[in-house]
């Protein structure tokens, strides 16, 4: 009988503690109790950054990286943003920076950087980082927590393989090489 009373007392004290904690958190929330209010993170603009880069290019070929920054205010209206590009041709080289207002069709031309990266050894890579800033918001690729920058590789020579055109209908009957029942 005594164990039952102790168990009930423990359960009641845990329930009271939980209710007291929840009511204290509700009173301290932004906007006060019973009001919606905006949290600080919800009052900022939303900013997203998109890009598409090549993986392997020939030196001398045009290298353009499209960058799209999409910014919206909490009300849903678009807002202006600026895109920044940092680039370097070798790990020992310094970073070069460029920036432009985010517009549809924004592209950064890295042809000269790709050419410089292969000047000595015949092959190399170009490292880069993208960042966008708008009213109270920042987006970056790669994210700030990631130490390694993005990169694409450059070579002076890359063989071209000509593949024969196969039109639809010109296929041969397949052969079974391995059959497992």
C-alpha cells in the first residue's frame, strides 16, 4: 500500500513540474501569452541561392557559371539582392572577388581563371564560393560551416570520342549472357 502512495506522489509531482514549465515558457514567448507575435527569424527576408557549374572543361573554352538569388520579404514580395563570387586558380593563390546585382540570367564568366589554372602544368582546377546578401539575409554556397570551396577541373587536352548515331528502330536482338532462374 505504501509503494502505491509513493508512486502516486511521484507521478503528481512530475505532472505539476511539467505544467509549471510549460506555462512559464508560454509566458516568456515573443508576443506574450495568447498572441501570435513574430519570432526574430520570421521577420527577416528569405534568401535562396542556386547555381550550376561545369565539372570538367578544356582550357580556352568559355566557362560561365549561372547564379540565381531568390529573395522574398515576410509579406511575400520580392526584394533586391547582390551576388558575390570569390575565385582562385590555385590553392596558394589569393582569392579574387566580383559582385553583381541579382538579375534573371546572371552569369559569371570564369574563362580567364580557367586558362590561368592550366598555364604551368597543363591541368588544374578553379575553386570558387558564391554568396548572396539581401535585407537582413545571407546565403552562401558552400555553407559557411563547410571549409572546402566548390571547384571545377580544367585540362588542356581532352579527347573527343565520336559516337555513331543510332536511330530508333536500328537495334539488334539482345542475347542472354547470364540467366538466373
